[in-house]
């Protein structure tokens, strides 16, 4: 046996049979005797043989591997998406290669190059904040490799997509603030180049408009990180009138906003109500617990990998689809109880 990676040739040489017989035995081919199959299986287990996915793809078959590019693996939402991807991929006989862009366009481009070099059968992507050019994704499509975007999608390319109903989730969140009596609601918004930022802002605007509340441009502030919140929230405290409600584009920003408000002597939710978007671990660790919009990341991951595998295994049969995952408003302690009847407002879009 070779000292490096075990190959089919090594197994064939040890057993005195041909490599093609070993290959057929591993695939359960009916032409191979039960005794030969057993001998191959025992040696494979003893030597720890694993098929080489690149070699399989060079032979014209599937590598049974998919690539995934996410902005941040440690982010709660993306970690739940990854769980959904891994569970269904494993059940379907695929293994997964993960790459993290770390919100960098350059790293995202290199990740695509890495996955293409690894000859994956398909790729799942959620865009980085910096991404405004999509030639690297066109390269995937031109290579004939199925591509599915999830959460942060590329609207310029006609591919499969799995998105969260961000607009409806934002609408419900802001409507809840209105129902609790908030009259001066600030939206800490996301990057305007990303669909999630645009959709959550749209939901905010729609909720205000449908309740005949004035839209103030100064109440829409690009702020989607704890560092941004630490810098921006103190300025909000100097306003007259001061905001009485905050709708943040994500939980991390909302949590930091809460910390800054409390450090300045304001009570949540008595003086100001705060609501986020994700409803992850952070929402349970704040004091009080953070009201938030549940994105159902696990379902996003499951649906994304299901679409990808369908395209891998059915090749060009399916037209691009968009799957929408519904959100759920989770009310906790950072917002007041509703004082207005739900019937006073129109239904969510």
C-alpha cells in the first residue's frame, strides 16, 4: 500500500483483482460476487479508503460535493442556515465545503475560484456587504455549475434564490412598535446595495405610510453593526423630540443600541422600545430580552440545498425558482404591550 492516500489500485493490488472490479464492488454492482464485495468492504474499512471527489469528476461523474460561501460562519443566522444545508446534504449523500467571505468582495472572489478548482457539483452563496460586481458568479454559470443564492441574493442574475420575507417581517416589527404607542420610530438600516437592506427599509416605510405617520429622512440611518450603533446612538439622545422606538436591521445592532441607551440612564422599554431582526441567541441574552423577527435560517438552508441538488441531479430540466421563507415576530421584553387594537391597522403585505 502507498504511504499517502489509499487508492482503488492499492486495494486491487492487495486483493489480486482489477481496479474496475473494486470500483464495481464499492458500487454494489450485481456482477460482482458476494465474497469479493465482502473482501473489498473489509479492506476499505481497515485501510480507511475514501473516494477522491476530484478524480470522480474527472471521470465524468459527480463529485457529490457542494460549495457554500457565507459572509460570517459565526453569525447566528448563517450558523442556522449552515445546519440546514449540512443536514439535507448529508441525507442526500453530499459533503459540503464551506468558505467565509468575512464581508469582503476579494475573499468572496477567491472563494469562488477555490470551489471551482475543487470541482464541486454546485454552489450556494450569500453575498458579502462589499459585493457590487458579479463577474465571478457569471463564471460559475458559464462553467455549467448550478448556482443558488440565499438571503443576500444577486438580483442581476437569473438563478435559483431562497429569500426571507424581509419586507413583511419589517412591516410587522414596525407595526408592533406603532401598536405599542411609538410615534417617532428610527430605522437603523442595512447596506442599500443588499436586497435585505432595501426590503427591510421598504417594510418600515410601508408600516409608517399605512398608519399615516410622517416619514422623516433623518430617522433612516445606515447602521448595521455594534460599532455603528456605539457611534450613532449617542447622537439620537440629543434630538428633540427623542426617538421612542428603534427598529434595527439585525439583533446585534439592536442589542448594542439597547446597551448605549441604558448606559445613558434610559429605560427599555419604558423610555424607548427596541426591536431587532434575527431572533437568535442574542435576543435572549439582553436585559430585557429583545423583541425580534425570526428568520427561520434552518429552513432557508434546507430549501437552498434542496433546489441545488435538484438542479445537479436533474440538469437543465428546471427553470430558476424563487422560494420565500415567511418570518415570525417574536415579542419579548424590549417593547411595551400593545395599546392600540390590531384592527386599527391594515394587514401585513
